[in-house]
């Protein structure tokens, strides 16, 4: 009787260990050999309304197995390019940062530690949140790197300096990033209406070097003009809050805001930037799967990450 093993393992999406895109596991952080290393950051102590983003990394990993099924690379007939081939770059999953229950500061330090290990290995960190406060740990890890420009996709400005003594919650990360000498500027895209912050926050952001574009302004300008506003030939760090998308396609998040982006609007923006400069890291945050029983939000997150990683690696080699 013939068995599947006679022709090699099928490695179907619903079998085996669930790593990001069924990539190799690397649990020894001193032996990372990859072009991209995925780190989970299951922290949601920074939330101020609905929690649950701690389950984001696991749900994104699970959803990502859909896009690793049965092929060696992914052919895009519109671009006439096969992305994510082995010769373009290797992806590994290094597991999760240690999150210490009720200890926000030590948890952020552990995320920073993981990102530093990835950078030391010469790989690009891709961090799966968690709430948006995980970005603070990520950006801290770049303090010995060359300057870079932060591209921020979000419904909210996240530029609060301090609120009731809180400086490192999910409303603070872009303020903390703007304070860094090695962050050369910020472009904040998707920020909209009553879901964001007060006038002072916008004034502080602009004073500290941020260019702010709403969804309606993005659509009026068009993707090419928005890309043109972002400095060319620079190093870019992407921080993507899933609530930047409209809740009709991304309901699984803690602070949904209507009037958000569609999938292709964000993909075309980020794809254009992979051609315009060098992506040196990214995080995707605020996926809270318990608010979306269809799994659509996690699938959206995984699909976006796979496509951006593929284009990032392809254009980096070229």
C-alpha cells in the first residue's frame, strides 16, 4: 500500500507546527540565519478599551499557512514576477518574546531584546503584535542603526505624550518614535475623524516632523502622490495597525474606526515604497481575533505581510 511519504511530505496548511508561512523554526536567537525573522509579541497590556491582541500573533501565524500551500514561491501574473522564492531570501520564525503578565516595561524590554538579536544576525525583523505599544520595544532596538523614516498606517495618531502617568501604552508609540534621534521623520497615513486625538496631538506631531494624511486625503491625492511625499532613497520602517483598514474587512481589532482603507490601497502604497527605498523592519499590530469569528482580519494581516515581504525581498535583491 502506497503512503504519502513515498512522494515526500505534503505539509498541508492544517498539519504540522504552525509557524509564520510554515517557515523554519529558529529558537536559538544567537544562530539566526535568515533574511527575514518573524517575532511574535503577544502583549496587550497597553490597550485602553478592548483587549485581546495578545492572541494576534497566533492567529496571524495560523492564517499565514493558507499562503504557503503547495508551491515554491508565489507567481503574480499582474507583475509577471514570482515572489518569495528561496533564492530571493529565507524567512524564519523565532517564536515569541517573553511577555510578563502585568509588567509592561519588562515585556517591552523583552521585545526589544528579540529585535536586537534579529538585527545582529543581519536579518529584517517582522514583528507580529500585540497592541501598538509593542512598536516602542521594536523602535528602541534600532538605537545603534542608521537613521530611518517611519511609515505609519493607522486610524489613530498614537502621539500622546503622557496620559494619567502612562507613557508606553498603545496611544504613545509614534510620540516615543519621534523623540528618537535616529528616526529621521514620520509619515502617518489613514488617521481619521473622532477616533484619533486632540488638536494638541496633531500640532505636536507636525512640530516633531510628521506628515499626516487621512484616508480621504489619500484618495484625493492618489497613491503615487502620497508615495512622492515620502523621502526617496531612504531606509523605511513600517508600523501597520490593522485598524487602519475599514472594519468591514478588519473587524477583529480593539479600536475599530469606520472609513478605513481597502486591502489594495495599503498594498500598493507599501509596494511602491519597497521600490523607493529599503525596508529595514516592520510590525503589524492590533489584530484581536476574538472580535472576528470569521478569521477575516487575521487572513488580511497574513496576506498583507506575505505580499509586502515578497516585494521587499524581491526589490532588495534587484
